[in-house]
C-alpha cells in the first residue's frame, strides 16, 4: 500500500451553524490499514452519562441481590433451614449445596482462579436440580436455576410447593425398585 494522508473532520460549533466542516491535516502520514486505525479519533464519554450508568448499574445489582436473598430465604425456610442464611453471600450458596446433598465447603472452589467459578456454577445447577426435585419440580426448573436463579428461587420459595426431602424426591424409572412379592 501507498502512503495515506490522515484527515480529521472538526465540526466546531461555528462550523455546525454554518454547515461548513473544517478539515485539519494531522501530523504524519499513515502507511497501511494498521497505521490508519491508530489515528481514529474517539470522543470521550460525558462524565454525567458515565456516572449515571454506574449508579444505575449499582442499583440494578442491589435490586438483584435483594430479590435473590428474599427468594432464597423463602426456599430455606420451606426446607427447614434458617431464612437469614439467604442474605449472607457464600453462606447462601453453601446452604443451597447442603440442601442438594453436596458439601457446603465446595463453595471454596470460588478461590480457584478461572474455572473455580464455573465449577461452583455447575455444582449449583446440580444442587438446584436436587432441591427442585425435593419440591416436586423437574428438569425445566433446573434449566431456570441455571439461567435465572432469582426466578427459580421465587417460584419455589413463594409458590405452593412443599418440601418432601431428598429421600422422597421423585426418581428416574430405572431407579424405582418394585416391592417384593409376598
């Protein structure tokens, strides 16, 4: 490729009113696509917009946390656990693991960089499947727990379902043993 000149179009307030754009030649010339890409101008974000987005994001996270904590507290109360555990980060996850028949200590996998969070997410799905089965729900609710935990916990915690326990949860047909004949 040949040498390309870089031009910047400056639409100042005077140019915007008159409809004329001022073209400024930038220092140097660009040789090829990569050099031209480095000269692309970006407009800095407005501080007010940035602040508003950060505040809205924090409010969204707080609302999501409160919703999840309320719903998990309701699930825990229905299953015989203390409801306040739903409000404590990591303890709520450990309690959910225990209700699903897994060790609560598995929450420490969060400390493993990268794959630790993925492992905890998989264990949470498995635990939620068992907890859902203990309330009489099937695979559809397991998928809901994997995608949107607050909705899963709200349906179980605030809905009419009752805890029947892991040992009385419905099993797959191949796991059901017919009673012995007399």
